[in-house]
C-alpha cells in the first residue's frame, strides 16, 4: 500500500508551520518556505495570495490543534468540570516538555505583528476563544465569578508556555496545575 504524497497546500502549510515555530513569522521569508516545501513560487501564491494569508492559515491550524489538545486533556480528566479545569494542564505537559518548544505560537506571533492587522487580530481572537471556553467550564463548575477564574487559569497556561520557552521543565506545568487546583477549590465549592 503506497501512501499518497501530501498536496502542495499541505506541504506549504506544514513547512511554514515548522519554520514559523522555530524562527517566528518575521524570521522566515517566502523564498525559504518555497525552497523547503519543494513547490514553485507560482504554486505557493496560488494557494496563499500573500505571506499574511499563509500566516493566518498557520494560526488557524495552530488554533484548531491547540484548542483540540486542551479539550481532549480536559475531557480525559472526567465529567466533573472542576476536574476538567485541572486536567487541561496535561496538554501543557505534552506541548512544552519537548525539544524545540519555543513558546505559545499566538503570543510569539502577536509580538511580531502590528495591532490592527488581521494576523494580530487572529492571535487575540485565539486567546479570547480559550478564555471563553474556560469561562464556560468555570460556570459549569459553579464558580461565583467564572470570568475571573477563567482569566486566572489562562494566565497560568500562558505562564507555563512562557517559562517553558526558556527552559522546558515538567515542574512548570506541575506548579501551574497545583495553583489551578487551589484556585478551583476556592472558586468552585464541592457540590453535595
């Protein structure tokens, strides 16, 4: 059985993702993406009109992947939303404790793009969507102030990724998980 070669679109996006993750969106030019993906310049531009379009596709794929990983880790923790608020930290361990982790793709890209641009807006929207999901989990868990708990947990998530970008160590995820456990216990009393 032969495996099909990835489409040009898939090769371009996969190559761009690896390069953007390693070097940032400003650190990688279109010519390098073309060379490493093995496509012609016309092929790249037939799939992505501009580099910004390619960056937006990278952010969209990263958003889908990261939010999926968070949801999967949360759901694996069980049916209790309090447990899911803690369980989502398992996704952080998997993401940050690997060689080559350079931090949150959205935070990095936000730092490299100008406010008001579509690429910067995509980074902001990702963070808002994660907080909205956390707010809903906190609401389901019975938090008196679900928005506040969501912000607290999102800051812990972002903090782990920032720390792990400098030094990938499991202690960062574990410390954040313990802090989240305390926050959830305080904000969401156990149901009787």
